[in-house]
């Protein structure tokens, strides 16, 4: 049985494998239950893959490595101990540190993702 992955938007954390890690989230990050699907991508900045959890006609919501967006200081915000600095940063995706992303892929792709 695959482990569940929990994202708490208000606390700006992702929890899996009995450990929680900081994340960047957005006001558009959807709440609910989803399944994580591992996708390859050639889009620049994503490191070659991402974990999709919801798709609409206009947007693919995913967990992925933190992307460098000029002027947004995303990596510094991700490392901030203040969850308020990690909220309302993305367009709806969930950004994590590269090492956290690698752990998540290894243990949990195909898992249920719960976003609250």
C-alpha cells in the first residue's frame, strides 16, 4: 500500500514518510484528494519531471522542484521558518526543495495526495 501525502496549505508544509517539509503554495492551490501521477517534461526549469495531481483545460497542477523566478526569491522563501512567506507564491503548484522532490518521487508517486 502506498503512503498518503498530506499538504497543509495554511502551514505551508508537505508530510510523507513520517516527516514534514516546507513548501511554496499559491492562493489557487486546489484543496481535496488527488492521485499523484509522475510525468516527464521538457519545460525549462522543472528538472525533467513533475508529479501532477490535477489538470484543467488551462492548467496542470503539480508538485515540482522549486523554480527560480526572477524577483520572487522562491528558494529563500522556501527556506523561511515563517509559513506566511511560503503562501501565495505559486500559481497553484506546490514547490519543494530538489532533495525533497526526489524523496517524494521514490516513495510516493501513485499515492493519494490530500490538500487541506
